C-alpha cells in the first residue's frame, strides 16, 4: 500500500495527467494529495518538474572537479529562480546620449580630485533614476504577495548590484533623490568597496525602490536582467558605444549608453515603460533636466 | 475466410465481458469468444452465482431451524433437489441471458468456440481465422486436480458440486479455503454429514485467525467436522465409499459417500496457444501481465485469473476495464492493492487490506481494534450469533490499513472499510461518521471508537 493518501479518482487523474503522485507528495512535503494538487501541478510539472535528466555523471566525458555552492549562492539561486518563474517580466530596450554627462565629468575632473571622489557615470544614473522615480510613482512600488494591493513608496532608495568574489550583493543608496551627485558618487564608492570586503551591514541592503545593474565597465550591448522582488523593475546598463546620429543629412558620432529595463508586467504596462525610459533617457542626455 | 476485429477478447467471464463491453463503449469493434454456449464464464455459470443461490437456500433452512429458540417451529424441510437445481439454473440463465442482451446492445460480436492464438495478431476459432489488432486473454482458471487421485464419479470439483447431483449422506471436503467452506455450508444445511480437511493450520488460510476461529466454531456447531493441519495421503474407493487416509493433526481414515476437491484453482494460460503468439506461460499456467494488463507481446493483454492470484471475479472486472481503456488509447492502470475477499459461509467471513500477520511479515508497526457482535443490538435482534469486526490501523496516524469481519452480511459490510482505506480514512473519520442505529455497520464505527477511547457501547 502506498504511503501517499489519495482517493482512487485522484490517482486516476494523476495517471491521466502523467503526474507521479508519490513524487508530488514528496515535493509538497505532504502525505495527502487531492485532485486540486494534481490539476495545479500539471503545468509546473511539465515545465519545471522533471529535472532528473540534469543529473548527469559529467566525469564520463572528461575530468571534472566539484565545489560546493556557498550558502549565500544557494539562497540567491532560489530567489532568482522564484523571481524568474513567478513574475511576468518584460524587458524594454532604450539608449541615451551620454555626451553631456561625459563633458561634465571631464570638466569636473579637477574638483573630483580635490574632493577625493570619483564621479562615475553610474552616479549620474543613480541621480537620474531617483528623479525619474519621483516623476513615475508606480515604478517606485511593490505588489503585495497576494497580488491584491500595490504599495506606493514616498521615498527613493536605489540598489546597486555589485559583483564581488563571494557573489552578487545589492547595497542601497538611501534617499538618492535628495542627494547631490558628489554625495551619490562617494556613497557608491564606499558601498562598492565595502561590498568587495563583505563588510556591508544588513541595514545597508534591502528596501530599494529599484536596482541598477551596470555592466558598462565590462561590455555588452544589451541584456535582460531579472527583476529583484519586491521591486517592480530593474535597470540594466551595458557599454557605451559611439553611434552615427543624423542631423538632417549630416552624420554625427554620438556616444550612447544602452539601457535595459526589466519590469513586472502586473504593475507596469509597456507604454508606461516606454514613457519612463524616454523620460529617463532625457535626464541622462541633458542632466539640466534633473534640476527642473 | 478471415474475420478482422479491433479487439478479440478470449473468455467471457466477469473479466472478459467487462473488458469487451468497456472497449465497445470506447468505440472499438470487439469480438468476444468463449467455449461455453453462454456468457458469464465460471463465475456466472458454475461459480459465484450458482453457489450464492444454493447458499441462500442453505441459510433459509438454517434460519428456520434456529427459530425454534424464538418459539417458532417449522417442520423438517422437504427438499426437492430437482426444483432447487432448476431455480438455481433459472437465476443463472436470467443473468447470462442479460449479458447476451448487453453484448448485443453494444454490437459486440459473440462467438462460441475454443479460441487458439496462432500468432501475435491472429487466432483460430473452430476452424475460422480471425485477425485482430489487440487481444485480451481472459480464459480464467480451473479447479486443481490433485495428482494420484482415482477417477470416480463421487469425486467432485467445485463445478460438479454446484451441479447438485445429490446430497450424499457423508461428504468429505479436501481444502478448507473459501470454496471448500462454502460447499460445506451448503451441503451441511442440505443434510450431509460434512468433514473438511485442510493442510494449513487454519481454515481460510491468510485470513485473520481471530475472525476465522469464530467461523470455525459456528461451522462446528452446525455439525461440520474440521481437521486442520491435516494431509490426505491416500484416496481409495470401494463400491460403497471413498476413503481418505490422513496424516498430521488428524491421523486416520475418513469414509464418505462423496468427496469434493477444493484445493485451489490453476490458471488456464496454457490452453490458448499462447506460445504461438510469442507469450511465455509459467508452469502454473499463469500469463504475466503488468498493471495495465500488458504482456510481453505488445498486441496481447491478459486479465483475471489467468494472470495469477488472487483469482477473484471483481479483480478480473477491474483489470478488464483497465485493459480496454489502455487499448483504446487512454492512460490507465490498476492502482490499488485492495482486493476484498469474502467467504459466503454462515456466518460470512470478509477481509481486505493488511492483516496483523501480514503487517508483521512486512515489518510494519500496526495495531488492531475490534468490536464483538455479542454487543451489537442489531445482530442479536436479528438472530445473529457470534461475530467480530476488527480493524487494523497505523498507530502513528490512526490511518485504517485493513479489516476483517465475521458475521452475518460481513461481505456487504466490507465495502465501507474498503472505501475508507481507499480514501485514506483514519479511525477518527470512521468514528465521526454517523452510522445508523441499529445496524451491523455500527460495529465498524464502534471498533474505531474503541481504539480512540470514545466508545460508550462497551
């Protein structure tokens, strides 16, 4: 007699739908399986269920070594898998003219040295994003887990994804909309440095309005970042490239930064995303817009 | 001439006709063949149904006798064996005729004759070739004939015993399983002096010993002599008697006017030309089939007694439905291991699921709870005698795992516990389900409540 309790009709349903009732019970950590469990499990079981074919003895193909996934990495992988599986995400691609930003950075070089602050392009993005979030409050929001309420935030904190030897960390710049570029630049440098040493405090992470993940210093032309819940969007940045811009008949080289906004479609519609990114690109192209 | 059919079902017993009818309902063209001139197989023609008719007659005789205690006395019953036989045959005829009607309504082609497979997709029936896409072997089983026994008209098997040729003054029954005990019940009531010889240490081997003891006491009280742990070593015949020489718990000779052999049934797998189709048949006549009825040959399925133990009609019926569904392209399989057993003796003995002995053999920790029928109002008020309802359960979860019931209508009562086990019920579920009062079914709830400590009827 099977240790899994299921009525005869439930067992028949499971067989018809190709669900292994004992495996399902183990997966759900239950002894009793009902018909609802079967109908509910049918689709995930088809897409995410059977991973037995992943279990390959790789050494049969050549030499291998094994290293354990750190606890940190295991937690991250669970969260990422859940975010990818549960959020209907769309990625919107945009690019922004960074001529003005580059010019500003150049002209402020002396002052930067004097202040001891490295004014990176990322600092401009943090500043621009925090202003954009004030202009588009639905992007600065979280959906409750039951999907019944949208929580709108009257603060702007920007998460910065930092690549470290021990994994991805996301320290947060608090109240970025009320901070100037110099301060933002200094905080980025401080947090990123401490993240490398794994010295970011727990209270310096979490609670972000939106996260920026910046691959600009490494390369790439576009990517599709995974939304970091409970945030509803994430902004990806890749390497600036010089593109040909046409002023009438005259070609002009313009440095443009590729921008990729992945967003939770339950909260944000495509048109909103396009408006948001147009606005954002405008702030980057002409930073004076951040003042008005 | 060659006929063709989607599905050929060989054997029209409860497995075969259920399979054929289900397949026809699912849209297949079906041919159902049986060597008998009537549908229904052993069960309807010479097994379950005629034996129940005779057991009903036996019960009426016994009940009439017992009414003397109640101040109601009948005369000694007058037996008209021809009329009783005719009544039994009438019931069988009614049911088998009904099956013919059901087959016709479904446009199932029925053929009479012995079918022999000639290949994985062909068979021969009395000289006619038939080609099939799929075949289901449902040829059942036959009573085991013990080796070394003489040929003699007074040595019967269950089939000839149910023909009711006469009521011998003395009758020996070799084999105290369900069939032997039912025959003892019938012939004892009809007036024979019955002796049962069983090789195992208890009658109804495999059933719960506590329940079996109640049945044994009742049968002995009716005048049946029972020798367990006893082997028949020699059978000799004279003009007057058949003599059984016994060793074991009973040493000596039993002289009887007739003997019934009921030492089990043997699968008929070696009687259908299975080898020609590429199938292997065990030396016990069994054709192996999986939970869908599939055999080693993709075009051929097997169901019922021919696939081995337990050889019971209700198992065959379920297997038949499943094979039909699988052949029609559906996903199905026999999911359950719960196959109820019922001896239609007086009193009836019925069991399903795990017994304590089986659980012990499997190393599984179980507990048992029971309710004696001496405390059942409905049982006593209906003239019922001793009886027992016993439930086997998992002490960690209170989940019901098995049941044994001995007493009047035990076979009917068993359905509740079988469903309860299928549904994964706990003793609490049974105790909290309101059972009508006064009924015999209450004994099931009482047994559950006894284990839970909530019983107020004991």
